[in-house]
C-alpha cells in the first residue's frame, strides 16, 4: 500500500511538473523535502533523549506498570496481544494521554518508546507491523483531542471573539474519528487474516 | 470545563517531572544514573527515522510543488460543493494527512482571509484541531523501529481522517451554520 502511495506521489509530481512546463521545481522540492526530514529528526534528538530518561525512571520505580494496571480493562480490549503490565502498555497510555491534552512534544517521544516496546514483542518479521502496532497507530492518529492548542493560539492572534469555541466541535469530530479508527482496525485485521 | 482542562494541560508535564524522580528516589532508584541510562538511546532512535522521513517528505514535497495537489483540488471541489463542503477548505483537507506544517499554513491563511469567527474560519479551525498528520506519524513511528511494511494501517488511518473530516463539516453546519 505504502509503495503505491509513495510511487504515485513521485510519478504524478514529476509528470505534472513536466506538463506544466516547470520541471525544474522537482529538483528543488526534493532537496527541500529531504532537508525538512533531517531537521525534524535532529530536533527530535533533544526531546526523545529527555523523555527516554524520564521514562526509564518511571519504569524502574514501577510507575509505568502501575498506570498500565489501572487502565487494564480498556487496554485488554484494544491490545489483546500485549501482556498486561508490559512497559509497552504504560507508554501507549502516556502517549494517548499526552495527545488528549494537546501536548504534542511529549506525545511523540512516548509514542516512539511505545513502538520500541511493541517491537520487542514482535515475534514475526521485524520489518512488518504487528497487530498491536496497527491498533496503536490508528488510535494515535485519530485520538480524541480536548485542547487543540496550536489552532486556539492562531484564532487568538487573528482576533477571534471566542478562540476556544471550537473546542466542543473538535471533541465531537475526534470522538467520531477515534470510533471509526477502532472499527476499521478490527475490520481490516479480520480481512487481512482471512485473505492470507 | 475548558478552564479546568486548560489548567490540566499546563500542569501535566511539570507535575510529571516533579513526581516521577521523587517517587523513584523514595523507591530506592539511583535517579541520575537511571535517567542517563535511559536517555542513552535517544540519539540512535531519532537518527534511525531519517531515511524513512526523507523518503516520505521528498515525495510529498514534489507532489505539492509540481502543482499536482492543486489539480486534485480543482477536480474534487465541484463535487464536494454539492454536499455543503466549501471549496476553500479543500486544500487543507487534502494536505492535512500529508504535512502538519503545510496544513497549518493553509489554515492560518484561511483564518486570516475569512476571519476566525466566520463559518469557514470555524470549520477550518475544527478540522485543524481534530486531525493529525497521519502519513508523518506512520512514517516516523514505524521508521523508528525499522518497519517498512505497514500492512493495512494507512487505510485505517485515512478512513479515520475521512470520518473526522465529515464529522467536522457536520458539526460545524449544526453549530455555526453557514452564512
């Protein structure tokens, strides 16, 4: 799937640029894209290093496991393949909580930690996503958001009478999206194993 | 309601940074040593994502700069206008899963042009607030552990994005009403 999407964007991009008579933008755009990617990764070093340290403390002190135990009823349903009290559970919960609160720069490192823990549980091909990873990413990208911090800031800058009035609509839209994500994940997993 | 949630948001991280080391200390953990031990993996984790991010962001960048994105918008907007979806926000809807920075730029531009309290301004605010950069998140998360076969997760992510989009349009019509 990702192969087709990737190839599709590359091929249509180059062809459309050629048809529009400005094929030279392709080279520039490719370089810019690569630069943005490297900058993003470099910026991540700082924040991931920091949160990995904190997470190690929380894990050694037994806090991550305690959190995992607390939310067990929900996580057992969503991630049946992850053993209870596994550090992956704690990291998943922390990532989703940070998402819900709109704490973008804490949620990404937590998410990467969760992925590492899930990869440790991967008994199949290490290059292929596991069921739990697919569920986690579906939840992560569609997670309920209580505070969309960035957009509230922008509304404020441009003189909105009530910058936070979109909080309710955002909660509604994300709740719908999250429900769809859980349903689609289950459905696609079923189809995936049936098709094999 | 909003005040409480907003305070929670502001306090969450400082409280974590206060409580985690304290509790760890009480439980007999060598806090400094353990922190450094955990943090050690940070550099490698971040660097490992570079090839995956470069692959994805280069494709997105070419697709956008070539004008292919604008063409897609041109084809889709007459259809979507029929179901009450304003053509002005379509570039945002298409860009949202691909690039966080670009979609935020589009949202900012729309808010600046139409005003934050116009129907379109409120709709695009809801859309920006309610969805995530699906492609970026998938590439980054899978990339950090070296996974290149995503199975069905792109489809489920995009279905969720699409549902969120429809829900945003629906709730914005209900609450703010197009004028």
